[in-house]
C-alpha cells in the first residue's frame, strides 16, 4: 500500500477543509460587519469591532458571537470617531494637494505628496490595529505605529501585495469581492500586524 500517497491526500484534504472553513468565517464576519454598518453612522466603530473580532479568530481560532460584536462596537464607538476623523481630514488635505499639483503639472511634488499619503496610510493601519487590540491611548498608538513602521518595513510590502490582490478581485470577480470586501481586508491587516504584536507590547511598557 502506498502510505505516502494516502498521507499526502489527507494533508491536501485537511488544507482544503481549513480553506473552506476560513472562507466561511470570513463571509460570516463580512455579513456581521454589513449588518452593524447599515446605519452609516456606525460604519467606523463597526470596522474597529471587526478588527477586534478578526484578531481573536486568528489568535485562538474561536469565532465570537454577534452579541460580543455589538458589545465591542458600543465600547469603541467614541474612540473610533476620535481616532478616525483626523485621518479623514489629513487624507482630504493630501487629496486636495495631489489634485492641485497634478493641475499645476508639478510632477516632483505630485509624487512626493503621493508617497507621503501612502506612508501615512501604512502608519494609520498599524495605529488602528494597536488602538483596538492594546490598552493604549490614541497618542501612544500613533507613536507605536510610527516606531513599528520603521522597524518592520517588510510588512509594507505585505500590505501592497494583499491589497493588490483585493484590487484584482474587485476587477475580475466583483461579486466575490463584495462578499468579502471588509473581512478580507481586515484579515490581511490583522495577520500582518500580529507578526509584531510581542514587540509592540514591549514598546508599550517603555511608553507607560
């Protein structure tokens, strides 16, 4: 009997089951996010709750209940807006600058501002993850995020590849992308940031 072949088949079957289970949980998380985002005023705290939800799932494999999601949304409602409104303001200013530079045909400043916007977005991703999952204030979450971006630049490449795949999914499989639009993006964010979670915890102690 070819035991090696059987073992290989079992491994493939196990991986397929894991993949299908993961896709099912991502679909579930996306549906919960949509449900709690329907009044548009809750879309920001709902996204923060989704980050917490996804982190728990990745770390211990459990899928928290809808009631837990609602509890997290209530807890982070105020902080999420205090955190997110300045990000929107900065990105709006950058968007205006990019359009002004493009209209003025100043290519050097156009690309400089575009690079700043990309770096700022990268730092903001880290800062949001830190604020949701670690007991720090908003100022500390930004400081830790800036430090981690400097220490772990390879994660930046992961974001580019991950979100690039999401963009391709939107282009070629729009229906599928809608089913996973929030949960898959948040999964990529949490998976990449969790590589640095222990180091973030240690840096947090130095800021306390």
